[in-house]
DNA sequence: ATATTTATGTATTGATCAATACATAAATAA
DNA sequence: TTATTTATGTATTGATCAATACATAAATAT
C-alpha cells in the first residue's frame, strides 16, 4: 500500500503524546480543542483527519497512558513471585509514577472524568471499566496466592483487593493536591503494614 | 428590617438542597445552569437574584454539604476519647455516608472538581483547601494522642494522617464506581487493621 | 390612592465549544 | 504532462454555555 496524497506534516506519535499530557493535566472535558491543537502544534482539521474526534483522540491518549506512564504499575503483577511483592510493587510504583511527570500528577484513569454522569458517558464508562479491571487484577493475583499456598484460604481476597485498590485511587487525589513522592511512599508503607494482619490465618 | 418588594416565590433552602444534589452528582463544570434551574424549579434570573452566580450557588451548596451530608464524618474527631476511635469513626462514617444518598455517591469535596487546573481555579482551590483541612484535622488529633500518652511519641503522625486521608479519598472513587456499603465498610476494616503496626513503639 | 422595592418569566446576549466547509498545497499514479 | 488522493490553513458552523435586559407582577411605604 503505497502512500498516496500529500504526506502528513507532523509527527502523529509526538502530537498524541502532547495530547495525552493535556488530557492528563486537565481531564477530558476541561481540555478544549484549542488547548489541544496548540499543544500538538496543529490545526483542528489535522486533528480530526488524524484522530477522528476529540473522543477518538482521548481513546488513543488513554491507550498511550496505559502503555507508558501507567504501564509499569500493573504489568508485573502476574510475574512477581508473591502476591505481597505484587501489591507492594503496585503501591510503590504508583507513588513514583504519580509524582514524576512535571505538572501531571495523579492517575489519568482516575482523574480524567470522575463524574459517572459526566458530559461523555462513554468516556466515563470506559475509565470506570479500566479501574475495575485493575482491581480485578489484584484480586485474581490474591486468589492465585491462596491456591499456591502463599496465603491462607481464609484470606478475604475481594476485601483485600478492594482495600489496596482504594489506597491506590486515593493516591491520585493526594498527588493532585501536591503530595510529595516521599509522602506517597509513606502511604504505601502504611498500607503494606496492614499486610500481615490482612493475611493472617483466621 | 421589614420585607419590601415582591416576596420570593420559592423556598430558598429547598432549592439550594436540590442544587447541592446536582453539583454532588455531576460536579461543578458538568452541572449546567439549565439542569440546576430545572432541578430547583426556578428560572435563571431567580437563581442569580438569590445566589449571585453559579459559583456563589456552588459555595453555598458546598457549605450545606459540609454541614449535612458530610458533617457527621469530621465533627466527632476532636470529641471522641481516643485517636483510634476518631479515625475509625471517620472511616466507617465515610463508608455509610458515601453509599446512602441515592444517586449521589462519593464525596462532593473530592469529586466536584478534581482538576487542579480546572475551568474554575477558585473552586478547585477551595475544594483542595478543604481536603487539606481534613487531613490536618486527623494529624492534629494524632498529635494530641501522642501528648496524652495514647500513642508512643515515635508515631509518625504526618504519615499516619496522610495514609488514612488517602484511604478516605479513595473511597470516593470506589463509591462512584458502584462499591456497596459492605465493600466500603470492608475497606475501613482493612485500613484499621493497620492501626496496631502504625502505632507500635519503635 | 401613588411611589418604591423586589421577584418573576420571556427572550436574548456574547463567549466558547466541538466539529466542518472550502480552497489550496503536496504527494503519487497513469 | 494530467488526474487523483490526502493534508493543511483560514474561516465558519450550529450548539451550548453562563449571565442579563426588559417588561411585568406583587409586595410594602407614605
């Protein structure tokens, strides 16, 4: 398939990365097209030609976020040797990720559109599905640990996963409110200090 | 001061309560004036005559929220006999409050305008100040507990307060995502199970 | 009674939003 | 070359937003 027509005059990936930063910092609704095109260095017709719509651009930005900025957090969950390692990794990686990108603090998935009845239900719905997926990822890992004997079969995997997922969500708000990396690492410490009592045989 | 002029034709407090529900459910930006006036049963000139502006209406709605829906959570912190009682109260009261108001789930203070660079910085700033105030309320209570001998003076009050504040914020996201009261009470259980290790003498 | 004051309903304002129309530019295909 | 295809820049579209203008209604003050 040869390239027909006038070639694109901008770097699609670079422009998408710029858009991700804007969505991350401002959320879906508050990121205006003017702001997006300015950050991407293009005009709106180019944006629509390349990404279809503001919603389409956000979808791709979200995928890029999951793959890059938010990526290192969840991938290792299944490969780390113990459930404890996995959950500790999620919390500490979160503390680092949420405080390491300049102005963009906190999780895009949590902060981009928190209203369930937001202006774009399809966006809110997809973000919610993603958050639920992360929680289920933790719960699955805990169940595997029970099967493998790491944890007693009295462990309430659902409750423990919900707890750590809640802490991880809360760290987004704290990061947005200016919490330092040290403070978020401290939150992870505190959360992990509950591990023994949460996984003690009944 | 006698009442001059045509009397107001609607119940100001009732209208404000309706507005609070809309802001709570939809956030500041996504709550349109049309939606607000429809819920309040008035036209926009009446809204502006009574509340000044959308921002003014939100300020009053936020004050009402703090006094009513979110009120029982923080007031008892200073009067409860121990810091442990106080923090447990905050968490369990939060679990109940965030799941008991029909469609409005989660904390208005956390969810109404999460973007630090939102469309209305003054609103975002005030909400952030309020969240910080809640965290400081916990920290102050913990310091008092250290002074009174309830907790060892090795207790890291700042870290512990930040941790429980983070859990409380995270519960807003979980509630918005549909977590049940039982699940949030379970989160509170898990968080409190860290208490012993967090306050153990070094 | 008349004047004054405040509230209401209808209609509208300018601003901003996401999305496009249209003419032109820049590439390949024949 | 000429035709075709795709991208770009300028300008604009209709929709929606928060906020008001204006005439009228309903109360008190004198």
